[in-house]
C-alpha cells in the first residue's frame, strides 16, 4: 500500500503555479512523524489570494492505493457494521455508497489500519470531506492507465477554488490497531479532538520560605 497526500499536493501545486505567475511568496510546510503504531503528518499552506481568480473548478482527491488486500474489509461512516469486503468487484451496495467523513479503516481478522484527517476550522468549513471507496480490479480508475488498484480508499474535496486568501492547516493520522473491532476507532478519534492538558500538583511540606532581609 502506498499512501498519497494528494489533497495537499493539489492545493499547494495550484497555488504555487498561480503565485509564481504573479510573484507572490507563500509559506507551505508539511512534516511526517513516525511512532511505533502511529504516523502523524501535519501541514499548512498559505494562499495569497483565492484560486477562483484563475480556476473555475478544482476538485481534489487524496488516499491510498491498495495492493493484494483481498479479504480485507473497509469500515467507515455509512458502511454496514461488518464492513465492505475487498474482493476486486463492486457490489450493488458498494456502487451506491456515498458518505461524508474524516476517517476510514481497513481491517483483516483482528488487525486494522485506521486513517483519519483533521482540517482547520476554516478549511473544513469550505471543503467538506467525502469518502472514496472503489473496489474494481478490472476497470482503470483515473489517473490509472492500467487497472489494479484494489481498493482505492481516501477522501475527496470539491470546489477547492472557493478557498479565500489565508492560512489553512491539515493533518493526516494513520494508526496500526491490533485486536480491532468495529467501534474501536471512536476513542482514538475523540482523543484527536481533545486539547492536550497538563495538571501540576505539588506540596510545600518541608519547605520554609526565608524572609528577604
């Protein structure tokens, strides 16, 4: 499997092209951090002006190309509890699948890979995320020239050109989850949305302040 942050690439590439034409300076940044069971890839971009000045419509897709994942199951919002079975064929229920969401999971037996995206409030307001699931081993899926993606899973955003000038933040999280059961993702997703807090306690026992002469 190869993960691709195409959403960020499309946004940054489009604004880079326009900014270069007019000599604007922008600040785009992204990083990737690897932990034992967690990959964290935050990023940000600064638009000098709205892409709508030069583009009539920008649609972006970002996700992962699956390989040799027959028998795995796809879990996400709007999917039956048992998930969709990845088998290279698009069933009637899969063909009609259309849902919004900021997470999905690929599971096999008792293990899973959880993908989650977090967008800054201004970006999420303008570009709602739609889930992408395509399990068809016989038909090329653009930009493929040769069929083989099994499956293509990810997120899609429409009308990126509507973004206004400003700074936007985004982050991709990928978790390896052993012993996965549908519903296990809830606690992890809730943790991503909770601010980090710290509590400091102490005792002055045995401590005596001396008066300053």
